[in-house]
């Protein structure tokens, strides 16, 4: 693996230590890092330490380049690389070109966790010419990863011909440009995403047709994976606008959280890294392979299924109250509810052997 480290102040390449193999796709807490910037990043920004390197450019096994956050100890798109993952998880799975073409007005995408811009840029590039108007609303608490990516745009290889638009975005947080026959509006909302979602005085966010949800792992970034956050996000969707949100994780905890937040939830496409991901929607018909009673049985037996409520990572089995709410979820109807009976099951759903991959 070839590694370059960029120093935020001087942006010169300096030799870097071999990164740890962990990625933000791991669902388990990572061992503590010795990085001086490390701390509880789930609830506050990393401290700025002069001359400290924040990001590294790393070359993945398949030859593609990606970004590693030293503060979080996690690599973006760690296995198949930035562009390949964005294509598999979003462009192909959501059939974005078709959906954009079908939208007579504006097609709205929320890009949660803008980071180095790989998801947003790949989606814009790969859907070139589709639709009449596209609005990309990116959210992040910092533009530093995008600045770093911009400095290494040639190596990262996913900027296409959009580099000048990224420059404008970095300068003014908004850019409008013509992309073939369609108009693209791209803006960045800077700040803490959970706080923004919970702020009911913010009413001018256009409801999305698609959400690219790409935070760090729950173990490192718990605030981005809580039930209150996904509940607030779900309430911002429009009843009249089917919206689909794929995520790279297939964890039982995430799936329970999305269901209890009011989404319909199903098995998402493989990406090359994971044989299965997760897809959520406010419209049942958008889910090809909805989770069924088998999944519910496995969730009942899982040791890590209870949603996070606080922005602190922990693992816990489903509480009886959560299981009751899951059973009442429209996703599991009109299938008849299992007959209640005494025994180890709760509300008639017996425990089953858990297979709880991340
Ligand atoms: C894995 S990176 C995203 C990679 C990016 N999607 C890409 O394609 O390059 C996760 C991003 O989530 C952002 N993030 C983490 N916690 C956040 C929070 N509470 N509010 C807003 N953004 C947050 C981080 O700053 C980081 O840029």
C-alpha cells in the first residue's frame, strides 16, 4: 500500500506510518488510536493542532486511491474505492438516470457526509445529461476533506470535469452550472447534521428523492446513527415524494433503527465489499427485497439490535418495547402476526440463531 500524508498547513507530502486495516465499515468498536487528535468525535469536532496531519491519501489493494482520516482512524470507501462504491450503491441500485429522467421538475439528492466529495461527484458525473434539473444538497461539519481531495483530484480520479465547480463550492458553498442539457445546483450545508435535522425552525430544505448516507462507523461517529436522528430525517421527507436511502451497513442495529424511525427497510445490493447492504424508503414500493419475519426472528436473537438513542456507542439486544413497535410496523403486515404463545419469544416472535454481520 502506498501512502502519502498531507499536512493541512503546508500541504506537503510527508512519509506516513502504515494505516491500521480497520475501516469505518466495521461495526465493532475499534481499539483506541494513539493519534493525538483522537477523542470523542461523535459529539464534537476534532481539535485543530497546528501542523498535525488530518488526512492521508492511501492506495487500496485494487489500485484505486482513497482518503484516510487520521483523526477518526478510518478510510473512506476502503475496499472497492470511491467511484466504484458510489456507482454500485447509488447510481446503479437507485437507477438514478431513469429516476432523474422521469422527474419533470427538480431531482433532489441529499449527500450526507460530503467528505472528499466522491459520492456527490460520482453521482453527478455518472448521471450526466439525465433529467432537467438536479439539486445536490451536501451536508458536513467541515470542508477539510473536500479541500484535501481537491488538492489530490488527479490521483483520486473521480472529479471528472467538475474540478472548477468544486473550487466554486469551496469558495462560496454553492455552485450552479450547466451539465449537458441539464442544470445542476450544488450547495453545502455546513454544521452538525443531527442538530440541523432536529431544528424545526429550518423549514427551507427541499425534500429529497434520494439520500447518500455516508457517515463514519457507529463506533466512531455514534451521533450520526441514532434513532432520534433518523426519526428527524424521516419527518423531513415528503409523503408525495418517494425517497430512497441506501447505506453500506447491513447491521441489525441500523435496520432496527431505520424501521423504528418510520422507514420501510430492505436488503440492498452487494457492493463488492459487502455481499449485502441496506436500503430504506418512505415508500414500500421502492424496496425490492423488504426485510421479513425471518429477519425479525434474527433481530430478536441478536445481541446488538437495540437502536442508539444517545450519541454514545453501545450494543444491546432488542428491548421488549422496541420489539413491540417493530411488530406493529406496516412493513410486517398484511402478513398475519404469529400467534402469541408463552415461552422465550416476545409477542409471539421466537428467538432464532443470530447472524449479525456488520
Ligand atoms: C466517511 S466520510 C464521507 C465520505 C464522503 N461521502 C465521500 O464520498 O468522500 C464521513 C463524513 O461525515 C462527516 N460527519 C461526521 N459527523 C458529522 C456530523 N455530526 N455532522 C455533519 N457531518 C458529519 C465527516 O466530517 C466526514 O466528512
